[in-house]
């Protein structure tokens, strides 16, 4: 299992870099060429959401992205450090979570877009921050 870790400053300009890196690593991991646009879009939404949460509370900590090539799966985790006032259960498939009453409709829309692009999606958040985990099958599956 190989993992690429990427830390980006919470600036909108760095989201593009995360999308490009994710697409390149996904291609190398064996994700179907037809799915690469979905990977790129999903990562862009997840990173934009994390950057927005950081900027919304004035948090300068980087957004963390882990891209992992497992035997039959390629996964991407986007983690933020924006605390939520309530814990959230994991969500999968096409049912985005309502993470916190303080989250904007824009954040919820981002989760809805991601859930439309990714079949295997987990969203969790709590007092330490949030995590979006997305997985895709590889050609080796």
C-alpha cells in the first residue's frame, strides 16, 4: 500500500493543485480513465469545503489530503481541523450528512455533489475536525 500525503494552505488557489495531484496519482494507481474527471471533481469539492471551513473560522492550519493505492482500491481522505459542536455518524453512498447546524447550505451542497460523484463515501466530524473518505476501484480489482 502506497500513500501520497499532501498538505495545502487553506487558500482557494491551492485546491487546483490538489485536484491535479489527485488525478495524477489516481491514474497511476489504475483508476479507470473514464472516472478520473469524477475523482478530480470530488477532490475539488472536498478540498474547497475544507478550505472554506478553515477560512470561516480563521484557521491557518493546512488541509490534509492522503491518497492511498491499496490492492484493489484507490482512496482519498480530505481532513480539516475545523471543530464541530456535535459528533456526526459516518455517512456512505448518496446520503450526505448534516454535520452541524453551523454549516452553511454551501457546505451541504458540496457534500451532495461529492455523494453524486463517489459510490463509496464516508463523512465524519467532531470536535477535532472533519474527514471525507472517498474510494474508487482500480483496474486491478
